[in-house]
C-alpha cells in the first residue's frame, strides 16, 4: 500500500476501445483505487488529458526514466501488412511504436482478444495482416487477458497482482492468468442442470427460452471457453451473456470469429 505506483504506458492499436470501457467500470478494486494507489497511467491515448506531441514526449520520458520498470499495456492488435500503414499513431506506424515501447518494458499486458489473439481484425481473410502482440514481441513476459472485452475485475485483478507481488500471475498454456481462466463457462453455468438433463432451447422464441433452459443447441461455446463470466459475472456481478439469454460465443478463445457459426450447431 505504501510502495510507489507502477508506471503504465497503455497503447491502442486496431480496436474498438471497449476493453477500456470495461476497465473503467471495475468495482473491486475500484478504478479510483487502481489509478490513485497502484499504477501511474502515464500514457493512454484514450484517457490522457494531453494529446499529440506532448503525450508522445511523456511516453519517451517514462521509457527513459523507468527503463525496465514500466508496464506496457496494449489494447488492440498490430497491422503488419505494407509496413504497418493501416494503423498510424503520433506520425509513426503502430508496429514501430509497439516495438519501441516494448524494448525497455518490464512486462507486457495484452488486453482483450485483439491484443491476445487477434480478434475480428485477423479473422479470415485478415486484409491488414493484423497480428496479436505475442507474434511481434518475443523477448518479454506477456500476460494475455482475453475476452471481447475482458471482465473489468479480471483486468484490474491482473494489475493488482503485479502491483502487490511485482510479478505476473501464473499463466495457463495460452498465456492467460490461471486465477481467472482455469474453468470453462460451462463448469459454473447456472443452466448446467438443464444441459445434464438434456433440456435445450431449440429456438429463441420457444417455451424453453422463457424457462431458461440450456443454450447448447443455439451454439453456446460455454463447454469449450475458459473465462470467469459464469463465476464473477459482469457489471459488479450483475449478469453475463448466458444470464441474458444469449449463448456464449467463446470471446476469450483464440480465433473465435473463425470458429463459428455463432448460432446453432
Ligand atoms: Fe474491442 Fe474486443 Fe478488441 Fe477489446 S478485444 S478492443 S472489446 S474488439
Ligand atoms: Fe453449458 Fe452453455 Fe448450456 Fe450453460 S448454456 S450449461 S455454458 S452449454
Ligand atoms: Fe465472452 Fe462467453 Fe463470457 S462470449 S463474455 S466468454 S460468456
């Protein structure tokens, strides 16, 4: 609690910004606690007050002053085709900026499915050559925090772990923190009893839908998706996609856009 805050440089590549939208809604720990007591968010081209040259100068200064000590957080992925021309930030390609900023980082956090696995931008036919962070940076520890977006408390939980222990959390074989990605949605789903009893929704307007039966036949990917949605849920524990009657589409897994169809089997 009394230690210095960890400097964080948060870059944005090809993305939709909803990982940030999720992050700022964390309720435990609260986003205020994260920003005032755990990290110093020195660069974030979405949330910073400064912009343009001023902000780029801050990024370079932090890289120099906190060499080997700052966290590089990346939201979105990196287009690699045609020298990375499909995403330019501060007058340079995002590809160059990621390489430059990663060089002296202590570790990298890849937010969301975009930065972790590529998401919709690198779905077939991937016209911009969009690549996840781990395809570009090979010599730094990377923690992948997938989901589209990830759950707010999973994001802040990873930061809280690094701030408390000075290390990345234990990771699974895909590089995700085990604490949050060690069970399938299916393992803790409240509709599991219907699955086991063979009671399935067959159409979105049938009686079984009204009764909240299992969504497996509607394409639910819960049996093959590792994430915390059915445990800690969203919006401070309010609900999650299946709780709202929608099948899980596997948004924390690699290649989920190409693993379709989303609906039906
Ligand atoms: Fe948006 Fe999803 Fe990418 Fe996050 S992972 S930036 S929510 S498209
Ligand atoms: Fe499993 Fe999906 Fe059915 Fe829940 S709704 S029990 S996650 S198949
Ligand atoms: Fe994503 Fe499935 Fe959770 S679609 S939000 S992993 S329930």
